[in-house]
């Protein structure tokens, strides 16, 4: 069983010898024999799991909680049976059976089997401390929230003032270099405390499966008289915030230069660099004051004690900004109080051009503050600090916002000129109703449509009641929530495109698409970037139209005459230099078809004559094959034409749809960007010129042209550690898949092989490549090989991705086998999807055909180490 709080570390500290710990005698609880006291430890799966109790003079610890001995009974077999009760009145039973010197078995009520334990003087992974040698930062007064009330005070004489009592610190230690553990005693009561410091000015205190975050008392304790977030009563805006170490005003941090209180009026001088600001505050009562900043007139302010801002008192009919899709930036500044973790702050921006959620991060300082500036194309849906702050909202280009989050109070407020919509979305959540994935998989399309329409109705009714109850909600809120309901449904409906088999030319039912075309496709959300779900819907809508459009041949045929003309042009353009032998071979091949036709006309094209002529052409054919394989100039030409055919088909579909030119340009930019991402190499100049003619918006052009530049740079970049790229020649004669596999892994006997079967065309494969570097670091200096087998990929794209993601190194091996050999080895390996990861043991046996992916570091670490230890 794992603890419910991740910051509770495992095991309890007993620093002294089990024979010398001194516990006060108690008249209330049973005294436990000295022979049983101490820290009893069993083997846990992980060092962070609870691994045994501390037994004291009158208590037995169980999963971090102190239970006192109400009854103790020694049984005939030498075991001791306990009835235990904690301070909350919870009871349990416990048995300890000594089995030798400092050895015993223990059992708690609810356990199926007892566990073998040994007694330790100092628990594993613990640095012993004394009550007087705690870190300096512990020895101060600690307050909770902005109340100014002292909760904990540690003194240098080994005392703790807490809960109106004085506690003696009996023992202390530092566990795993990240948590201080204390055993304290007051009268008959004992308590186990776990102290950690997620931030320099935040202490987390865990005890009895409860935890709280506290802060050092402010250097200006008078700040607590007016600490908090103050709202302008007339406008409803959060204008100013006072915290222990700084104030917040106009989305900026300000230091306290002086605080002067006379009677009920306080004058605060704030400083930001060389700028000074005078704030005058007169308290009316506990929750209101008159306040003026600088030369402005004093106004009434109210203290925000709720999780969110209250309803704004005035109407607001302004629409979202639409800047015509010109890249701008948003600045988000913030203060995260009582942080649960110190990972970087993150904003994800869904991007209609890249089809990704672009991630922007910044570090959080020691006080919990951050500043992050990120680009947006227009008014934009963003996801703020998902998994920790977890805010889905919309921001406008060119704006600055200040975000305040208190994780202890679950308070979330936003400051800024355009912050109203963010605060309203935080305070007024819509109805959460959806069709689960498994449920949807069982539904027919028309049943899914009916269920979706029901959900739209339920959400709309809930929204209508909300608007009735809160009549001053802004126009932006009304528009955003209406469109959110529409396109949440539209997104899910168009995902049904994957429920039909395009190979069988199946279509979604006419009634299904009629609803989409009439209720969801027209009147799109504007700006188009305002909701991620709109972009997802449109991508699948266009994808479905493409799926059902008549198939077009994407084959490209080049005659021998055309091939000769192309190579001669390549030479004239300075792209290649041909030898006379190569020119002769091209010319001979160019005449190949004409000679065959002459034979047919003369009725001499019998099998013997044809065989003789083919034999005569063999040297020329081999020369041409060598020429084509020498570089990729001909293949690039062919690929460029194939890409042009593919793009032209998609562009024709986009042009056939009823939408404005701005939206068409977004879709076309996405088309070219996706082509770059699929090939992972630069597009031919002809396609780039075509793109510039199709897309005139400079911000949209920049997406494709910047990515084009990146791949041009990568193409000219040398491969680091080229020894990782293995030649195919030694394998050329092997056609059997198993023999190929055995030959490839033969040099790595005695090592664990982590196999990655991937392709340059495979999006999920490339997504995993970003984790490859950190995965390799896990096994530096170990007998581990990362083996990559690439499926159906051009040599240039293969090398470009290897360079782009830095996939070479001493423990990395890459193969790009010819298609026939790759198919054979994949058939032997039973590869059914891409990417596929496998683990091969030191003897060359495939032991895991579904190995953890590189992003699952802990799982991969455990799986590989098990094989290394065999």
C-alpha cells in the first residue's frame, strides 16, 4: 500500500540505540516492554514505500500514524498482541513475534500474512541529526495563509511550539536528502512530523496523514492587517494584492519600501526598480476599505475571500479581438502560492497550422513567481499549467495577464485589462457531460448523433440557467460558452469518420452529415483560434471530405527518354557531374524502347533475341542503378512531383469548400507544414514558390518558411558519431527475416538490446524520439544497446531525423534496410504497429514484444535493469 500523500516519506526515524531511548512513563496507556521498542523494518518494493513501524514507550506507529497501546497481551508462543487506538479514536490490532536477536514478524489487522522485520538503530537512507542541528531555516515562526497566525515555532533548545503546547524534539533525521523527520513529545502524546521545503519560503508539514503548507512570518508583520487580494467595488476588477514579501499592482511585482500605520489609515510605499508608488488604505471593516494608488481618487475596495472573483457589477459587450491572424504575443506573469511541485510553469497553445499543442515553459522562482511570454496567432484558446494549475481559457493578442493561484485555498484570480473573461470562465464552469470512449465504441453512428444532440441540449439548458442566474456575465463569456458547446460536439461527431472503412468506400450516413453541415459547419467560431475544438473539428471535416473524394492516381511514370533529359538538365544546372560512361548508359537506355519497337515491327522480337538484347543492356542498367543510388537527386525529383500531386489534390478540396479566404489560407499553410513534417526534409523550390502564391499572410508563411529553413540546415549538418549508422552491404544476400535479425544483433551478445521499429513517415514514432536522449542517459556505462530499424524511408529523411533528434551515440545503432529486407524482419518480429518497442536479453532472446516507450522512464528503467541483473 502506498501513502496517499506523495510528500510523506517512508519509514520513521529512531536515532538512538533501541536499548537507550528514554520515554516518559504513562499512566493512561500501556507501557510497551523495552525489548520491543525501536524501528522495525521489512523489505518494501520501493524506498518510498512505508516499510515498518516505530514502537515507542506506549505507542506503535502504523502507516505514519501514532496508535497508543490500550491493551497488551503476551501469548504462549512469545508473541505480543496489541489493541491500539489513535487520537481520532480509530482502532486497530497489532502483533509482534520476536524470532531472534533484533528480528521479529509483525502483523496488523487486515494483513493476510505477517512480515519479517529486523530492528535498526537508524533507518535506511537516513542521515542522523540531533534536535539542535536542524537546518537554520527551520528555526523560525511559521504562519499559515495570510492570517499572520503562528502555527509552528521551532526553537534552538530542541523545542517545538505547536497547538498551544510545548513539544520536546526527541529525535530527528534527514531522509533521502529531501525530508526531515521528527519524533516529538508533549506530556503523554507523541507525534511524528515530516518537514519538506518545496520552495525556500514554504515548509510542508505532514503528520497523521494530514498536511499543511506554512510560510515564514513576514519581515513586516504589519502587512497581515491588510494582506490579500482587493477588488475595486465599482468595476469588479482585481486591482491590487498584498502578500508577505511583495505586492502586485498593474500585473507587476512591487517591493515594500515602507509601511506606516496611524490609527486606521496605512500608507504603503511600493518600489519597482526606480519607480515608487504610494498606496493609502483605510480599513472600514474586515472585508472592505477605501484605497487610492498614486494620485488617483480613493475608491471602495472589497477583499476577495472566495476561490474566484465575484460577478462583475457592470455589463460588458466588447467582442474578442480579431487581429487578422498576425502573430503577436501574450505575457503571463504570476504567483503560485503553496506550490505542490516545483516543475517549470507551462502553457500549451493549440496550433491550427502545426496540429500540435505548442508548449512554452518558464522556471518558477524561490517565492513561487514566474513570467512567461508566448506567441499567439489571434485571440487564442490556451491550457495553463495542466495537471497542476489546470486552467482552460482564452487570451487575446498583445495583452498582459497576472495569475494568482493559492493551492492551499484553491483560489484562482486573474488581473489585467482583459482579465474579465478569464475570471468568469474560472468562476462559472459549464456542465460536464460526454460520451466515454468505450461507450462510444459500442454505438452506431446515428445512435451517437442522437446522444450527442441530447448532450448539446442538456449543456445548453444548464448554460441558459447560469446566464439567467448571473445576468451580467460578459458578451465574451456568452459567445465563448455557446461556441464551446457547439464545437465540443462537432469535434466528437467528426471523429466518427474513423468508424467507417474507407477501403470499402463506406460513408457516414446522409442524415449524420446533414446535421453536421447545417448545424455545425456554418457560422464558425471567430477568431478560428478561439477554441481548440474548432480546429480539431475542421481538421477531421476536411479529412473526411478528402477520404470520400474520388481517388486520384498518385503514380508518376518517367520514360527512359525523360530520364536522360532530366540528368542532362541536372548537369547543366550544376547539380551533378556525369561521367562519359554514365551519359552513354543513359543514352543507350533512352533508345531501349525504340529498339524494342523496331524488333517488334521487323517480327524479330522472339524470346532469344529479346534475351540477347537485355543481356547487352545489363552494363548500362547497372551504371544507371549506380547513378541513381549515388545521390538522391533523381529520387528527390520524383518525390517532389509526388508531393506536388498530393498537395494539389488537397488544395483543390480546400478551394471547393465554402469558407473565407483567411480560413483557406490557414488550411493551406497547414497542408504544406504537414508535408514538411511527414518528409522531414526541405520541399523543392517549385513547391515553396507555389506555397507563396497560395498563402499571402506573412505570419502563416513564416510557419512553413521557418520549418523549410530548419530542414535545409539539418540537411547540410554532419551526423555526430556516424559509426551509429550501419551499412547494409554485409546483409545484402540475406532474405530470411530471422537470419537478418540474428545477424544484426550478433555483435551485441552479452548486452540488453532495446529495439525501436519506426518510420520517418510515422508521427507517433517521431513524438517518442524527443525522449530518446534522456532514455539513453539512464543506461550510460551499462551493457545496453539502442537498436533502431527504420521502415520504408528515404535515406535523406532517415538521416535528417537522426540528426534532428540527436539519435546517434556509442550505444545507438541504426539500420535503414531495403524494403524487402525490412518487411522480412518485421514479419519475423511480428510488428503490427509503429512504433514498436521490444527488449532482447543478453542471449539474444526476445523477452518483451511490448516494451515500455522511451517516455515511460521508470517502467523502462525497471524492465531493462531486470535483464541486466540476470
